[in-house]
C-alpha cells in the first residue's frame, strides 16, 4: 500500500474512533476513553497535527491524559457515568422490554460496567 494511502487509512480510522469516543460521552454503554486512545494511536500513525490536536483538546485530551498519566477517572465523571448507565438500563428494563432473560442480561451489563468504572482509581484533582 502506498504511503499517502496508508496515512488516509490511519486518519480515517482515527476519525471513526474519535466519533465513537465522542458518542460514548453521551451513551453509557459505549466507552469513551478506549476509543479516544485508539483515535490517538491512529492519528499518531497518520497525522501528527491531528494527534497533537487531540492530545491538546480541552475536553477530549483530558480523558487521554488522565488515563495515560494516572490510570484514574475524576469523581464527577465516575458518578455521572454510573448514574447515566443505571438510568438507561433501568428505563430499558421497565419500559422497553418485558423479556426476563433480556432484563437479566441488561442488569448484568450494568453491574459489570459499574464495577469496571468503579475499579479505576479516583483522580484527586480535576484539571
């Protein structure tokens, strides 16, 4: 594959990952940080400019820096993520489906994601 074509591929994958990461800010079951880390990795291979932009972005860069430097999540982010997750899951359980097995699966997903989020250290100082 030609070098410019590879760069376009990496940038395209970076933009896709970035979009999924941004959507993940608002959708509780879609993770934000892994997609932003993936976007940073793709941008590093495809465009130094986009890589620097992402790392220096006021909101999105914070996710990446907190993970890379501290392996931690700010308390407000933890609370918001867990509350939003449970609100969406409980709404789905009681108003979207009547299937008992699906409700159990949704409950299991909520519990697993909550444990995963709460497993991270709490970032002491939010920047």
